[in-house]
C-alpha cells in the first residue's frame, strides 16, 4: 500500500471497526489501520464520504467496506457490529471516533444541541463499547479505543459545555469499562487529543 501510517504495527488478520471513520480524525485512523494490514469497516453518517474512503483503501491494496449508521441509535449501532461480523466473521478492534460539537455560550445552549452532542459523543460511545465488548467476550478478547479529548480533562473549552461534558463522561466510562473487561482480555483505552 502506498500511503503511510504514523505508526508501525502488524495488524494482518485483524478486523477493525472505526465509527466516524470517514471524518477528519476517523479517516486518519482508518487509513493507518489499513496500512498496518487490518481489514477496516468504516462506519459514518455520510455514505458518500465513507464509500469513497473504502474505495481508496481497496485501490491501495487494503481491505475495507463502508456502511451508514448513527451510533446514538442502539439498533443502528448493533447493525454496525453485525455487518462487520457478517463481512469479516470477527471483530478485534473498535475505535470510537464518531463525535460532534457545536459552539454556544453556556447560558444560550439549546436543549436539542445538548442532547444531540451527549447522545452522539457519550451515549454512542457507550452503545458501541458495550455491544463490541459482548462480541469480544465471546471471541476471547479485543481492543477498544475511545476518542475523548484533552478538553474533557483537564482543559476547558469556551462555549462548548456539552462537548466538554461528553468527553469527560467518555473518560470516566472508559476507566470503568477497562477495569471490568481487563480480566476477559479486552483492553479499553481513551485517547485525549488536543487541538
């Protein structure tokens, strides 16, 4: 494959699912996983963007497929997991990169925006982590990576209270999931990038 990854790992024979896999960060993760040899399932709300990325990976000699889904909908989240298993049989790696934000001063945050950001960022990460961990329990282990943010801890981000709350929630949920799932061979980590 001619594109390069920012890290070196041998993931041949592994299957990875990346939610928000065609967005800015998700795209980079999808490409890096594919470059390392993993078969990559790209879940995204935008089918044109995810289809184009899957085609790019395949054109470079990798294995990928795309599907549309909303992680904040438990049924669609479950359908993503099942689509991966139908296509590749296993699920070894989940990267929860789906997320959204919208700026507004705290006193002017709209309830819909608050709920939608929490539902996608935190609840969607919960759904995907829980559903994937059930599969990984049956398969003897796996790896789950949740994208949090330095703005979830310890940095503030002006005019983004729902985003900050959602990312802080991901950090807390990840710690507890890691504690409970480690004895079963499932590693759960949060990555906290900054701008």
